[in-house]
């Protein structure tokens, strides 16, 4: 008997252990499966010499053989005989390096994260579904698939990805699938569309309409016009003021009388939002040493591993293009060919508005618009949750768009208004794939403008240069035709006068070609001066980066690619240059204060000495950043924070705040209403100075080299799923938000490119990561050091499949 | 090691390794169980044979892959787990985990055999 008990017990324990080790428990991976050297993560460790120099792969689905040559950075150079094979190979090769990343991002965009991760991400999923991400992606996809050219591109690309997925056995799954214990699924063309919508969300998916409306309700139109002007005091727009119009503008729709009444008082000026931004600039042949234009671009995005971008060269009849792509989207997004180069930065046009909805009754089946009740469309979303039954969520749609939250609940993003319908350009169909397809094949300005005409969302500043010596920039995308300030606040959803009533004709989008100043540039600032006939937005990115770029480009002569590279790494902060002298003067104006004693005196001396450069070793930036931001907080917190007022309000922007500090020391906003004492500007300056010095002292000890900027800022590149050990922490770099070298804590230049046009195009580039998405590959993060020190790699641009190049060592053939 | 466990150890080592090349990792538990059902004589020895048979293979393969990869991935995973970034500690943990699965399965196999056929088995003279 005892033997039987022993046997059963041992069997049960052994079986249970094996089962547990094969099953994911909450966030814990199935350890047996994960650690097994036969199928677990050990299999993902790439042997350092494992990359074959010669290889023949059979890929059913190809129409003809494709040559792929890999350079020493492991960038694939694809030589195909037709478009189908070109994009098939692009899909296959991208998936080979980045499958988990592209799949994961589309799960996020589609609201399918809980399916992989579990109930903790259910709210994220609900939010993205309620934002209409799949709704918008499906509309775009329909348009892309209706065009035979882009249908072929998207289908071939997806087929290529699927060819890779179907070649995988479980032990070859990318690392993250093993850790999270799931399997790759078939790639559908919809995923490419979702990916572009996710970019649209990242770049244009937030809105301050609710916070602005709250500010209007609380303080009235006079204060709002004063603190949130329509144009900034300090600005250097992308299209220079005075650029003559080459079109006759359409009339804007009339401003509804109800809005005029609500805003009746005087006239306007503007403000910013740093962090996510980008720079691009191009100098004309007159300014370059070679006599041909040079173009540079560095899009600033969240710094992640695997890298956001993937380098590739795509060659087939009619196209030979090099650049970066977003894994999961076909074609090259930023790049160059033998004749042209182009780049993008984000346009902060207002393309997302909110409409207050009046429901007929609590059933929420009809809403009031244009004098009658209109039906609401109900869409049921089925959300899969790992380890739990599916959840159903009903999203209501009006003719404007989805009602993101239709009942009282805590929104995923606090700026999302409840019981409001959203109108967003990302929900409108446009064939962005065609725009990039044509740009990849462009050889002159006409080709470029023809490509741009297809582009919708997210709106981008498309900079361009060609070897016929044209330089140009178009803030481009679909821009709604608006009356002035339409969408600055929440809109009335019952009155059709508040609806979007058409589009700015694409040829009338802001643009400038070969300006007299000899360069074009953008850094997310205002697209135009107030002389542009249409309303795009009242607020854009802060002006400092753009102005600094223009300042340096204006002085530049005989420029080389290195001149532009150095400019990309410029660390001067114009905000500090403008504000620090004033802040020091206010600090010094107080005869007896703690700031003049002992250690504080050292800090003050340092600030007097500092020349506003955000170098990694400088101490000034550590102090200034804390000092300035704390000063701003002390000015506005009592009047605009949720803590101080109980409601969500937008804070006045940097431009307006600076004007207040520089010119309005007696403003009523300076006093902290919450204290009986009356604070003055010098008081706030002193208190915030003390705060900055105290913070640094607590963190790093006495004033000294440890206070250096790189320590205080601590730039981190995190793994996309934030896995500890899989990112690169505490990079020793300078720069920061609002600086041309916009390397801040988590954001920064995600790709730096410089292209010199001419008889032979020459290009340079780097991104903070590597071509491989496999954390077990030496090519996962091999380019970070070069990026960190501000250098660029010369890019290998091959003219044909057999061209000799000593940096190209591997040649693969993909056969049908 | 008692000479009597050599056959069991070798069968688990070889058959287990072959099975894992073609089948899911847990097939090694089935192999260890079946082998001990066939050859197991003494519970403690069976456990040891299973532990070492599987543990050795897991150690050897993990160590080989780790060297090939120059410890790149194991260093990351050992920060995640967390083992302070020590990749070789992760190799040892891997071997012990595989060993436990093999050992317990072999123990179960041996004890089931003893329950089913309680007569003492002819043992090789040690």
C-alpha cells in the first residue's frame, strides 16, 4: 500500500512540476519551456559568426530570383526584378529581423494587448478601440487596396512576412514570444494600415480641447486670449513670413455667431509642447561646398529597442532607394535615391476635434444634429483577455466619429472628454503607401509634389532636395478647412456650422521652394506666419530649435555633410539663453538671501559662467532645468493645476510664460492664491533656485562634477516591453528637450541622416540601436555608441547587384 | 555513482536528448519516467540518474550556446530573472531545473515499477 502511495505521489509531483513549468503563471514565463536549451531562449543567442556569407533560400511566392547583399551593419540591399518581389523580399527580411516588434505594435494599435499580456492591459485595449483605430485603419486599407499599385505593394509585403512566419518552428520564435509565451500569427495587410494609424496616434492623437474649454469656462475669453494667444511672440516659422502665395485661397467657412459671441473681446498671438519633435533642414547649392544641396533629418521619437527604424536599400526596375522604414510598413519612409532626398518632421496642425453630443435619452441611440435626431451606430468590440473570458464593449459612432467615452468613467488619457464625439483625420482614408511609393521613385520636384498629393495623416513637414538643385519644404497632409480657432475649444455637436466643412486644397498647403535665404528647415514650429490665409492651429512646437537651426544655417557657407551633422548635434538652449540672465538678475536683486551664502554662492557663480550649452559634462543645465521648470510651476500651479483648481486645465505655454517673467513682473498670476502672503517674482525665482540646488544636493551631494547634466538627465533607451536588462540605461549624452540635439530622458533623434546630392549621391546615417530586433544578437544595439558621440556612418548605396564594395560581405539569393 | 545507475543514466541522457530535438521539451520527463519504469531499481538512484541525465544535457547545451553567443543573451536574461546579470548562474539554474524534471520523473517511474512489481529485481553485483 505504501508503495502505491509513494508511486502516485511521485507521479503527481512530477506531473504537476512539468505542467507548471510548461504554463505561463501570471507574468511569469513557463520556465521549463523558456529555459530548455532545446527550444527555450538559449536558442535565440546568435553565434557571433553565424551569419552566412552565401545562402540560397527557397521562398514560394517569389516570381523571380532576388539578390540580397548585406553590408557590415547588416543592412540588406535588395535587388529584385519586379515590384512584387521587391516588397515580398522587404517583408521577408524585415520580419526576419523584427517580427516580434512589428507584430507587438500592431497589437497595441488594434487594442489586442490583453490577448497577449492579460487583464492588466484591458483599459489600454478599450481605449485604442474607442479611439477608432481599427475603424480608421480599415478605411485606409480599403483605399490602398483599391489602387492596383499599392494593392500589389501591400499584398506582396504581407506575403513576404508570412513566408518568414511559416518557416519558423517554435524554437526559432523570436525571444519575446517565448518570454510572453505566445506564437506569431499570420500577417494581414490591415496590420500595415494599423501601424500607420499608430504613428498617427503618436504624432497627432492628443488634444487640449477639453483643457482649453475648461480654461475658457473658468477664466473667460479675455484671459484665454491673453494666456493662450493664437501666435507666439517669439517665432521663426517654417515658411518664412512674406513668402508670396502661388494660389488664390478659398474662403474659410464662416465663424458661427455663437462662437463669436463666446469669444467676443480683443485679438490674439500662441504656445508650445516639447519632447516629441523632429528637425529637418536642407541647404541650397549656393551654400554648399559642392554646389549641390545637402539635406538632413532627425525625427525625435521615444528611444526604444528594438529600434523604431530599419535600414534597407530597395532596387527594382524603376526604383533604387535607400533609407529607413518602419517595420511593418512597406517602402522607404525617410531616405534618398540617386536624384533626390527627403525627410519628415511632425506638423502640429489641429486635426483632432471634439464635439459635445446631445443624446435623445439614456438609451443613447439618437443624437441631435442639424435640427433633427440622427441615429447612432453601435459597434460591438470583442476583446480577448488572456486567461479570462472575452469582454464585450460597445462603441457609439456619430457622423463626426466615435464617442470615445459615452458614460462617466475615468478616461485612459485624462484629456479625453466624456460624451463627446471625436473628429480626426486619421479616420479618413488616404493612400499614404502610394505617397511613399512615388517618393521612393521621385527624380525631381514635380515627382515629389505628385507624391505628396496622396498623403493624408499624420501631417508631416516633407523636406526635399534634388540634384537639379531644388530645395523645398511642404507642411503636408489633409488639413480641414476651418474658421479661425475652430477646434481650439470643444465644439458644439448639434450645430452643423461647427462641423468640418471641407479641406484646404492640397496644392495650397503651406510650402516654400528655393527661398532667397538659401535653405529650408523645420523643427515642428508654426508652419507659417500669420499671413497664411488658412487656420491650421493656434499652437505648434516651441520655436527654439527651429530658430537655432535657422540662425546657424543663415551663417553657413561652403557647407559639407559634416556641417549639417554638427548642426544636428548642436546643444545650445535658446530658452536658457533668453531666460537665465533675467532669472539671475532677479536672484541677485535680493540683497540678503540664502542664495549668497556658502555653497549656494558656488552654484550662482557657475550659472553666471555657463554659456547655455547642454553638454554632458556641464553643470549649468542640471540647475537651469530644475530652476526654470520649478519657477514655471510656482507661477501657474495655483491657477492651472488639477490640485489647485480641481479641473483639468491646459497650462499657458513657454512663450507666454517667458513674456510674463521678462516683461510682466507685477502680473496677478505671480501671487500664490493659496497663501496669505503676497509672493513677488523675485520671491518665486529665489524659492525655485533653492529648490533646484537642494534637489541636486540631495541627489548627488555637495556641488561638484557629479551634478553634471548627463547624470541628472539620464537618457535611457528601453526595451519596447520595458524588460529590465534589455535596454541601454544612463547614456552619457548631452542635449535635451527644446534643443536641436533633442536627446532628453526618453526621447531623442531616432534616426540621424545627412544626404549630399550631386552627380554621385553620398549619404550618412545612424540610429540608436541595431538592425536586428533580437536581444541575443550583436546587431541589436551595435550602433548606439556611434550615435551617442554624434557621429554618422557612411551609408552603402549600391548601384547594381554586383557592384564591388568592401563593406558588403554577404550575398543571399532568394529563389522561388 | 553506483554502477547500477549507469544504464539508466545513459538511457535518459541519450534518449532524452534525442527526444527533445524532435519533441517538446517536456518529452524528457516522459523519457525519464519510461526509462526508470524499465530500468529503475532504487528510488534514490533513479532520481540521481534522472537528475544527472537531463541536467548534464541541459548544462552542456546551454553552456555551448552561451559560449557561442559570448554570453550576450544570458547576461540580459539574468538581469530580468534576476540573477544579477550572471549568465553562467543562469546556465546552472537551467541545468538544475532540467535535472529536477528528469529526476522527479525518473523517481516516479521507479516507484511505479516498484508498486506494480514489488518483487526485488535481480541486481548487478556491486
